[in-house]
């Protein structure tokens, strides 16, 4: 056997062993990530369904390359229950808004729309910072403006406007930067962003 044939066979053996090593490494990382993913049975029952977020995560390949599933789900839960950066949590914001609306029919409509907002915003907000189009600033603006809308007796019309804006942001029809401190109530002095 000449030297070049021997070298080619050695190279082929090395390539096969690297492929095998890569497959083993991928299997280990895949199993490790599965272990840390919150199980459906442990998912809180007062927030949208686990399957909704699993579907959202799996439908976004760009985010999958930047963020593990367990991180995404952790941020979803943080959106609803609060985090260091967003202490109130959407459950609390929704509950306080519902309690402040006196008319039972308006309260029911507001609850449905706020639940929709929470579901769609949390699915986007929980993504990697580099990819999400809805961030904590937006959530703060919407929560503060909701308080203002309730005080003015304009909760439902305000909530409808936010639903339209969220749809438009997610569809790419408006820029995230279009959501500013004074978008909903231009004369309000309560904002401090």
C-alpha cells in the first residue's frame, strides 16, 4: 500500500469517527435540553395552554437557534407571574383591570380581550431579545395606559386599540417603535420612560 492510499484510509477513518462523535454529542445535548423543559403536567393552569407555547416555539426556527425551549417557557411564566424587570405580571394587571370595571358585560368583554393580549404578547415577549418585536417597554406602556383608560371610563375602546396594535406589530404593519409613551393618551403626565 502506498503512502497516499494509507493517508486516504486514515483520513476516512478519522472522518467516520468524527461523524459518530458529532452524533453522540448531539444526542447528549438533545437529552439534556429535554430534561430541563417544564413538563405539561407542571404547567400553571391559570395561564394559556402549554401546547400553545410549544407550537409557537417550534414554529419559529430563528428563535430556536437563539433560545432553548426551557428558557422560552420560563419567560412565558415570568410574563404572567412577574419577573425582576416586570414585577406585576400580566395576571395581576388583568385582575386589577377587571376589578376596576364596574359594568359586568364590559368586564366580561375586557377579560376576554386582556386574555387574548396576554397570550399573544407573552408568546412574542418571551423570545430571545434579539428577535422579539414586543418588549418590556411595550408591556409597561400598555399596562400604564390601561390604568388611564379605566380612570377615564374608556377601557374597552383602549383595549381594542391595543389589540389592533399588537396584530399590526406581529404582522409587520407597524414598527415596534411606533408604540410610544404617549400613543394612547397624549396629554397624560403619568409616563416616565
